[in-house]
C-alpha cells in the first residue's frame, strides 16, 4: 500500500473511486454537494503532483443499463467550477471512447467516467469489468468511504490489478483515522452514545464496543427494549420483545467487562405518535398503557451530559428521541450540545451513521465536533468490528 502524501504522481494516470452519489432535484441540480466537496483535496493533490485524474463513481440506483437521470454528466459543471479546470466526460465508463480519452489525458487534466452502475458487473464485483477499468490507469486510489463496505468491481476487485500502486485518498484516510482514534487509540474514558429506533440494527455494534469503551449510553427507541428487560413498564413504546434476552445479555456482559451501561431513568411520553399529542414526563419504567416514550427526559439528559462532559473520547450514533418532531427533539439537541461542549474542552468526538449526522447538521453543530463521518453503512460495519472490503483490498 502506498501513501497519497508521499507518492510521486509525475506522469501517472490515477483512477480514483469517488463517492459522487449526490442528491439531484428534478432539474438535475445538486441539492447537497458535500460528497463532491469532500473529494476535491484528493483530486487536487494528484494534479498538483503532476498526475492526471480519472474519476469513477456510482449515482443512484439504475436498474438495467443507462438512465439519463442517473448520468454523472449532471455533475460536470459543478465539478469543473470546484476544481478550476474543465472536467472531461466519457459517456461510458469502459469501451473505446473511455480508453481513448484516458490515453490522451494530459498532466493536470480530469476525466469523469459515466456511472459505473450502468453495468451490473460493477455490483457483482466482476473481475473482467474491473480489469477494463484498471486498464485506463497506472495507479488505483480508493476515496469512496460510503461504498467501502461493498466488494464491488471499482471499490475492491480492481485493486488486484495495481499490486504496487494502490492507495487511499484523503476521504478514506480521514475516515479510517477517525475510527482508529476512537476504537483503537481512544483516550479514556471512552463513551459510546447509541440511539435510533431499534436494537436489532445496533446489537452487533454494542457487542463489539464492549471491549473498546468504558461507558455505553443508550437512548432512542431502542431504550425501551432495555427498560423492559430490566422489568420496567413501557406502555405502548417501541419494543423488540424477541431481543429482550439479547439486551439482558449485553448488560450482563458489560458488567463483567467493567463497562458502565447508562439506560434512561425518565422519558418524555405522548398519547400518540404526533407532535401535537398530549405530552408528559415520567419515570422510564413507569409508562402508563396507551402512552409511548418518544424522547429521553430531563433527569436523563443531565446524567448523560455529565458522563459526556467527563469523557475524553466520544462516539455518537443515533438520535435520543424522535427528533424529527420538535416536541421530542430536546434530548437529541442537548446531547449533541454536550458532545460539542466536551469537544471544546479537548475531547475527541466522532459522529457517525445516519440520523445522528442529520441531527448535527440540523442543529448546526457539525463544526463543533471533531469528525462527522460521510459513510453510514460503512461506518456502522466498522463499528461492528468488520473489515471493510474496500479497505482490505488496499491494505492487503
Ligand atoms: P436509526 O435509523 O435506527 O438510527 O433510527 C433513527 C430513527 O429513530 C429516527 O427517525 C427517530 O425518529 C427514531 N426514534 C428515536 N427515538 C425513538 C422513540 N423513542 N420511538 C420511536 N422512534 C424513535
């Protein structure tokens, strides 16, 4: 494996797997360019180092073959502007035209290939397809963390054709460094704050984190399975009865491993799943029938904030309540603020996976935490302790 910071790109053609899977509106305008902006330093580094860049990505979910609405051509203008150079476009990611355009590419030029997923071979991890992509370049770089948990042709299989010239781009490097900072090099005490709807999606994360953290804080809909497991009355709250034993086991294992489990002691309840419902606060294990818990309560916010303030490393995944509805957003907002405040005092904080990222963006706190991950599924699989195929292909 080579390093983007030290590699000599002079005269090299570098094929970079980027994650340009950005949302487009009906006029094919980019409504959130975060992923494109994230890739710019990597692209500029190669250009400034004397190389030429061939960019490949997927966009959306094309069914079979090309679909205009999923064409990467819609990104050309925006990308050209961001890079300060006219980006060339190949309307097929493999084949004669791509080959010719790649062959004629000069130092500093950037060529964008058409959507990889117009070929089913991409998701199938087809080796012949990967080899065709590989034939366009001298160097392979993976900078698409969002798809690093997939063993697709462009994210993993292609790496074998560049045994001595493969590396991560800056997005991948930063994502992996932030995960390591929490899971491998985390300064103690390390606290994981887990929320979201269900235990089912998080149990492997909990089990994997037990050997890596000092505290596990549980909020969100998943808390009620734990509260019921402890004998509490949860009214009509979200619960996964088939996971009660799993929740009990996780708490038992935590105690054995000296990990402190924090389960909410109070909750904001409503008589229906609606922002305009009747609302009360009650003890977490004493929810009357007909009522459901939709947020953590004030006492819990205090306890959780206190643990977060005393932590040196914080991982946050999943909202504390139904934050999409304003009346049940306070828990998520206050916990996000506690994480930001702890960060301002020197803690390292990583926000990763789906809705907690949406929450820090919504409350304008993304610059007040140490790192916000761009890859939902890839981040979750990393937290589960899995090796990502896109990472293994570069490191192997
Ligand atoms: P996840 O995708 O598992 O991270 O779950 C995120 C979703 O969990 C968000 O849409 C929240 O509205 C939802 N959620 C959080 N707390 C609760 C709760 N107490 N009851 C039901 N849903 C919740």
